[in-house]
C-alpha cells in the first residue's frame, strides 16, 4: 500500500519536475516565467492521444509528431507572447501576455478536443501493477531529461552559450552569442520538454484539456521550492510534491489536499522566496 | 502668498465651477441615463445592466489593486465566490436576513482580501499572480467538495432581498446605488494621498518608502478594502443568479475583471468603468460565439497588453493633457523655500551621527568602519572615486541596507534598525542617482507625495470623503506648489512628470523632499547631467535650505561645487574615510589628490 502510494507519487512528481524544467529553460534565456508551460504538457498529451489513438499512427511517427507540435507551440509562444514585451521586462507584462495566450490555447483545445478526459494508449506495454508502464515511464524519461540537459549545459558549446546568456545577457551579446536566436531555440527546447512531459504522463493524467492549468501550478511549485534555474532543484521539488500529494490524498483525501498544498506553497514562498537551491535576490537601490 | 493659493490648487479644484462642470458632466449624464434606464428597456436589459453594476462594484476595488498598486491579482473571482457563498449559506442555512447577509458577505470578502494580500508583501509579479490564481482554484474546489455546506456541484439558492429590492427594477436600483457608492469611495481614495501612495508602490516602490509610504500597511488596507467590495459584489451576484454553483465562478470571469481595468487604463476611474460596461455587453452582442468567449477574453487581454499597455486613458492623456511649454527655463525662487519648510513649533535641531559603520557584500567590504557627522544648518560634502561606498553609505543612512556593525544616531533616535519609511517620518529625506518620479502622475502630485507621512486621515475616513482629509490635501497641495515654485518648476505643475526632462526631474525630486519639510536632506549626485547654470541654481538652492537649518549630505562628483558650498568634506576610498575636514584641508591633502582629485 505504502509502496504503491510512493510509486504513484514519484511518477506524478516526475511529470511536475519536467514542467518545472520547462519553466527553467524559458527563464534561462528570457527571464520570463510563462503560463504556457502547463499548456505544453496538455498539448503533448492531447496531440499524442490524437496521433496514436484517434489517427492510429504508429508510435515512431506519433511521438515525433506530438513533439513537433510542442516545439512549434514553444516557438509561437516566444514570438507572440514573449518577444513583444521583452523590451520593458521590468513591467512584467509577460505575466499577462503568456496568461492570455495559455487561456486561448486551453479554450481552443476544449472546443476541438472536447471537455471530457480521454484515455491515452499504452505505448510499450512493459510491466504491470505497481510497475506498470504509466508509473515507470515518466520517471525514466524525467531522469533522462535532467541528465541530458545537464550534460548539454556543461559539455557542449551551445549549452555553455545558454548558461552565458542566463548569467549575463549583456556580456553574452558582447561576446557574439546570438541572444535572440538562442532564446528562440530555448523556447523550442522548452516546448519539447513540456510536450514530452504530457506525452509520457498521458496514461496517468489522461488526455484532458484542463491538465494544462493543473500542470502550470504543480509544475511551478517545484521550481519555487528548488529555486528558479535549478533543474536538480526542480527534480527534487517535483518528486517531493508528487509524494506529498499522494500521501495527503491517502490520509486526508478529496479537495482538502489542494488546500493543504496551496497553503504549504504560500508558506514556503513567503519564508524562503529564493527557494532551497536558488541564489538570493539582487540589490534594489 | 495669494498668488500661490490661486494657482496652486491643481486639477480637482472645487472652487472652480467651470472645471467642476466639465469634469462631472459626463458622469452626471451617465447617471441620468442609468437612472431612467428601466423606463425604456425591457426586463432582459435591466438584468444585464444590473450585472454590469455588480461587476463594477468588484472592479472598482480591483482597480485599486491592479490599476493603482500594480499588483497582478488575477484570481479575484475567488473573492466573488466567497462573498456569494457567504451570503447564500447565511440565508439558506442559518436564516439570516438577506441584507444582513449582504453586509457579512462584505466582511468575509474583506477578510479574505486581507489574506490574499499577505503574500503580496513578499511575492511579486508571476509569483503573486500564481498565488492568486491558486487561491481562486482552491475556492472553487472547496465549493465543490464541501457538499454539506455549499451543496457541492448542485449548489445553493442565492439570497432573496426583501421588497422593494425583490423585483428586477428594484434590484437594479439597489445595485446601481452600490455601484455609485463604490465609485464614490474609489474616487476619494484615488485622488487622496493613498491613491498617490499606491501609484508610488506600483511605479517606484523604492522611492515610495523614502517618501514615508508604509508599503506593507497600505497594501494590506487596500487589499482588505477591495476584498470587501468583492464580497459585496459576490452577494449581489448570488442574488441576481438566484442559484449558485461552483461553475458560476470560472476563471474567465477573473480575466474579464482584469481586462476591464487594463483596457480602461491603469490608475483611472472612468476608463475601467467604460471597460466594465463594454465587457458585460460583449457576450450579449456576440451570443452565437459563446463557446469562444474565454478565447475572446484571452485574445483581448493579449491585444491590450501588446498594443495598449497603458490602456485607452493613456491615449486620451496624450491628446488632452497639458504639455510643458517648449524652451522653458528652470528659474528657482529660493526665497520661497522658507515658506515651504518651516514646521510650526518644530525647530529642534537634529544632527546625524554615523559611527564605525561597516557593510560587506559577500567578500567586498563596501563600507569599512566609516564615521561621519552632519550638523543641522551645514552642508557636508561626501566625495570619492566610483565604488568608494558613497551611495552605499547613503543607503545605510536612509535604511535600504542594514549595516553589519556600527551605530547611526539621528538626534536621540538610534535609527540603525528602523525601516525606511519610519526614518523618513523623522525627517530624513533623500534623492536618487537616477530620478525616481512617477511618470503617470502630474508634477504637482509627485511633489505632494513628499508629505505622505504628514496626512492624519485614515483610509476609511478618506474613502468617505470627510472634510478633514480634503482640508489636509488642500494644504499639502499648496505647499507642494510652493516647493515647485522654489525649484523653478511651477509652470509645469500640471504636466505629467514623464514629460519633464531628466534635469527637471532632478529638481522635482528636490521639491518632493522639500514638501516633506526635512531635517536632513541626502542628495545623491544631484548635479549629474546638469548644465553649468543649472548647477549654479542647484548650489543656491542647497545653500538656502542649509541656511534655514536643514542638514545636508551632498554626494557629488562636481568637486568645485562641493568645495564651494560645503562647510565640511569627507572623502571615501575603498569603503574607508580617507580624509575629513574643511574644503581647503581636504583639497590639499596628498592622499586625496592621489586617490581621487588628481593634480
């Protein structure tokens, strides 16, 4: 019993962690926290279900196609909701522009796909019970994602360029790093990771238009805990949140889980605004 | 004297009937139309008009949060739901009379407004938006899940008001009256020092603290007030719907409220009112597209943010608001200063004494055991190379940084642990290296901000528009106008502050400090970017303030100015006092010449 609760918690926490990483990737090049991250997960789940379910495409075709939709959505986010408001980043208009765009996407999905949750087809069919695919797949993919991105940031020239931009965009630009192109690429990458989270989490969360808003919130909590920009923090925070949620579900049950998590979220944010793994805020005057 | 009071009253001058009429004519016309509406439209449209009034009660309060204070509270639908459920539960389960329930719904809204205001003290922007969004989600979930209280998905009947408010026309007049009251309260706050303080929190929080705005208290009071209005609106909403379920409080309502404020313009009243009317009508006109209404709200929000981030009001401003005349000259009238800064019966001379102050940022010792004393009625020059710690010292004195060691005494007060706004209340005023003025407010209103901590009227009394608060406002308005005259900006008093040139904004900051009637004035590079004659004017201004007993700490790189007007000069280098003495001692000091002045 306890084991199955833990397994479910780790599985769902991995999905949250991946959405958290999606926030991080966008933030690294633009200092923008975007309300579209959760919607990316929804897109991965809904388009995945459509391609491999409704359209009966094979996985080798349906998976890349769903990822492609995610990447495209990432590009569009950058183009219409982020780039126009970056000039006055200190006004934080991106909060509203990305919220507006996320709302549009969610409504469009609700109308096109329907408002009922639909099942997501089993992909590989390996394992059963507590070790069913829907539990281990998100965990494995999440760990792979964190590892790959970590290697990419530390070992490749492109990855180092990303790091440079996130640390000091002005200096990076002066060094000849194409800041705008890097930003566009990062949004594509974030689109990929977000859609991937929805795709591998589809069997657990279902292909449902409303999971976007849900993932938005539960994906943000890990990075608020772990500190923005820290992918490992997102991983730790995501897993902790998933387990906490499942345990609370078992102990308290029902709607009050949401209340408890929300209250904890506020409390932690107010007490340690920079998160556990983040660096403290800069000077004001 | 009389010349000042004639021209110094500003835009909302109640003694000027012409202006009064032009200002209130549109409002009176709107009111007349709203009043006779039931006699020429059918029941259906009366209900729509009622809904617009109910929305406005909420949006009037939200306007203070979003439009004035600039807090991205996107989850106000949660407060609407709380008001609605409070009223419905009280009436249905406890048999409370509906009008009492209405009042109690306002109280519960105010309480939860306070609660969602709490995170705003620490969290900004996306973080805060996310917490309010989470709040709205939680409220809906609880309404769904707590079936014994809320009826869950089945819902509850809304309160039914007694006659004459039980007919749709009677109810319409009730909500219209509520909307009028909300407008009246909003207007009184908006044009008061609280309104200016909120805009300062939005556009220049750092400067707001320096002017004595108690940011924490002001935010919480405003959230409580707005929550109260939202709670009232919720109860009225429940009555209008006759039956409420959690579905009635979807997130798109929240977005709609938000757009209504943004589209009308931040920091305005009529704009958001028009926005509310349009957005309430929109679904009626575009009925076939009802499934797409959320999409439309999203699109509208995106378009507003991308195309008119300042709202419609900004465009109207650009056309109508008085611009400062071209080729204007800033000609200070220093003789006026004495009329501005004389505090009746408050002549106690106070000096500031800094002892052995140290502050390190990581491994950098920005201040390393600094001693400094500024006497009333003297000018103390503070010079030194870039990065020597001058501004850091100023920030420690005004309270933005807490020193790691050392003491700071202002007269008898140990101010080292005091928050910024309390220090300004004691009479410590400062300017900033980069002027921090409120671009959307008029020059006069900017200057008035300096006297923030001298207003005694409380928020509720100001909201009610009692004569005392208006009297205070008038007195400060006149003082601010004199301060503008003193620094030579009186001819721009009615212009928006963002239309001033950079150098004029520096003088505006000084005027703002003058209005505070400071005992000590900390000037952070006031001459930077000024032309030669402007520096002369600045010097004269500073000397005049000094001769009236103000202590002046002057950070400047124009050493000729510093040496000419200062009685005492301290030189900082690498966080330490390199030399301290009279100008002639300092300027011939070998070390100072080597480290800073050059030969």
